[in-house]
C-alpha cells in the first residue's frame, strides 16, 4: 500500500525478525525490498566474497527473489512457485563458494522442476509452494465513529482463515504510519476509530493489514489488507436529529419563505416523533406525529409557525432520518440539507463568499438548557483570519451575517463553543433570490468523497477546501467520470485558509464525482451554479463511502426533477439496490451496476413517476451517494449528502 512492501510474520521470521513491524521498518530504510530475504539467508562466505559490490550480497539475492525461490532453513524446505518460465535458476543462497559450486534448478515450460545440479548442496525437500490466501475479508460497516454520535461505534473486520493463521492486525493511515495494533483474535476483529493512546483518529479511510503464518512451510499464506473508515461527520439513522436553520417569514428581496421538515422512517415498525421548534430568545413550540413503517412524512413548518426564525429538534421512538428543505423567491429557488445526530463543540464550514450580490449567514442552534459562549474564526484566502465571540441563549437559535464582518471575501469558518451546539451555513445570491445551504463538518479528514458534479450545459462547479491548521496541506483531487475516466490535479492549501477549484475550467462538459486526499486533515465542500446563476446548491462531502445511504426528501411531480448520484471509488464494479419509499408505506426497488472508479446518475422520476418519495441505497461495495433536485425548468434546485449506515 502506497509503495510500501509489507512482510508478514512468516516472512519476517525468515529474515531473523520476531516482529514483522521491525522487518518492515528495516526494509523501508534499506530501499532494497526485493533483496532482503536472500541477503539474510546467505552464508557468511558469500557475504564476504561479494562485499565489494555496490549493493553487496543483496544485489545477487534479487535473482532468487525474482525467480520466486524461498529457502526455509527451519523446516529444510526449498520452495518454488509455479510461475517459472522454462530455464535455469541458480540458487546462490546454497552455493559452495570455496568449491566454486552453485546449484541450479532446471524448469520446463509448465513450471515443473526437471533437474537440480549439485543437488547435495540443496535441502532434501524441494517442493512447489502452494498459496492459501485469507478469503472473505471485509469491514461492516465500512466506517465507525469514536464519539458514537454519527456512525456506529465499531467496525467489524471479518475473514475466513484457518485457526491461528492470522498472527497480527494493524491499522495504518494514508501515509503508511501505524495507527493501532488490534488483537489478532478469531474473526471478526473490531476497531473503534481510536489510536494506540485511545484518542479518536482523524476522519478518513484507513488500511487494516493482517499478518499471517501457515503451520505448513510449503503453503504460503500472503498477508491481507482491507479498507476501513472513521467518520464523525455524516449522520446515521437515529432517534435524535438537529436542524439549525429554518425561516417562515418574508423579505422584500425573496418574498415568502417556506420551510419543510422531511422525516423518513426506514424501519418495519410504526413510529412516533416529537418535534421541537426553538426560537430566538429561547421560546419553544412542540408537535407530535405518527409515522408509518418504511415511509416518508412531511411537516410544513409555516402552518405551525408563520413569520418565524427557528431551529428544530426531532426525537423519535425508533431510528429515523431527517432533512429540511426551504423555498423562496416565489418558489423559484430553494436550498436543502440533511440534519445532524448530535451537537458538537467544534464545527467547520469550507464554503463562504460575501462579494458582489452574495450574502452568507452562519446559523447556530444551542439545544442546551444553559447559555453558551461561542468563538468564531473566519479564515480567508486574501485577508488572513478574523476572530469574533458571541453569547448564545439556552434552547435557541443564533444568526451571524458574515457580510457585516468580512465584505467581499472568500471565507471558510471555524467555530468553537464551550457547550455542544449545531451549525449550518446558508449562502444567498442574486440579492437573496437564490441560494444554497449545508450542515457544517464536525471534524477535518484526510479523504473526502463527492458524488455529484456537472460542468456542462452552463453549470459551474466549485470545490472548496479549508485547511484549519497552521501548516500547509498537499491536496490531490481525482475526478471520476461516467465511463471510468479518471483525471487528477494537485495543489497546496496554506495553513488557516481556504482554496477554491473551478472544476468547470479544469474539466469542462463532464459529469464527474471527486475524491480528495490530503497530507493533513482538511474540510471539503462542493458548490454548483447554473442557468446564469439563477440558483445553486452545495453540500459537504463525506470522509468515507458506506454500504447504505438514506434520503428523506424527494419529489418528482409538478415539473420537479430528482437525480440520485452514486460514486464507486473502487477498482471493481458495484451492484447497487435502490428502494423508493412512498407516503403511506408502499415501496418498490430496482438494481443497477456502477462501473469501477466512476459515477452513475439515476433519474428517479423516470422510475416511479410523479410522487413524493424517500430513498434507500444499498450496495455490495461501500459507495457514496447524493441526491439533487431541480424545478421550474431548472431555474431552481438543491442537493444534499445522505445519511449513511
């Protein structure tokens, strides 16, 4: 992984190491990966006789390594793999240099050993090696959360192998650094998203590496790896949901605002939900609702609280998924976002712009019964950082108009509070006649996946990368198109600043997903505009893919288009099932394939006709999914990442 050669327990023992980590460390420092086994198995006379060569004995030992020979001195076996071309292979590690005798193995075209010269120098047992790899290796779920508030608490890594053959399990980060040694007990292994010191790791994808040992020296059991993730950013089906933004009033620019709360009940049982609307100053209004199994439920907040600002808390008897959509400008424009499962003391917002006719608002929900103190740091590309502090009333929502602090700026935001709160960002343009919204990120990550992206037909796509730390981050973006074409770009993001990528300039006319990998944990969002910027949408990415995704919102009637976007970041195709959950509890499903390292677009209305709908996406490989909606002949639109499981 990442240009490193990993040795397992049996290979390390053959080199004289009891710990494979020590052997791997020595290999990295040597830079002679192929030659180690041969060098350590050679007689001292051979070492001395060849010591004057620039690379010493290891230079000649590579011949045996390339010929795929292995001398196991403990058992007295000389093993060879069944991949030899016809010819002669000298066995330098068994040579008699004083007598000038080098044994040679002669193979036929089928890879069978036909003859051995100077056979008395060779071990009595010469066998064709067998390979018995670890099978059925996978992580379910793909991701875990050390905090246990977004995502499950553990990942289970299961596999099939003979008892005692897996001798070690190690978690490595994307830079090849050891994060955690796991107990090599019987399958499944578990990881809780923490390092050796018990601290939560940064969000992102990691590699679990299994070392192996076979009791039979003629049977080779290669080391095995699989990928896992840590993800505290993306919510899961939960009993508790928070939505910081919400408005049902009007203004002269945007007209009336309509706010809708969408609740998806993905379970097989009926359910009850208690919804609390938190107003500025601390007043609360509560309603209760019954939810059908495997269905979606809609609340028009304007019917309950006309002309009000509010944040929302949803509490349910059984796990549900919650989203909020808002429409304005006479219904021509709107924005939407998934909620979050829990408050946090830290939040990050990569996107933000206050120039021209753009207005940026940061929305903060304090669900606690006591006041809270909030510190905000605005991190810009051109003007450095600007700090502000605010007091928050209990059980209320608070609004920051960023244009009043940093006019005409490209800005990312970092928020830190003494009590856990909930944060979103709303961005308006065209003098508040269009806009978009997204939840904040709870944690930076070394990897970000973004399923949606389009740069044709007058669409602009922007990737926003926030580096909240002091040192510069090296970021690589891989763009994945419908046909599996992948294109890459790299750039540096200075500390405590943000970087903007105009994807439409770099890759015009493309339907594209994106994968961002970084040398330091960062935050990544995507914003899109179209139709002369009549509207736009934005969402944070996800630090990891997952096997299941949920989308409460969805509508395909009255001129609305709904699109499901699926990104498969792996080297093999993914088989994906999509379930459409309708009001009242009826549902239907389809199955589709997503090619390797590509993205897929599904027109939901083309499958189910005109209706309200929630979605569940399930896949045999961990994938990434978003949902986009457009209306009024694509004058307006919005998009959101889903909830994962």
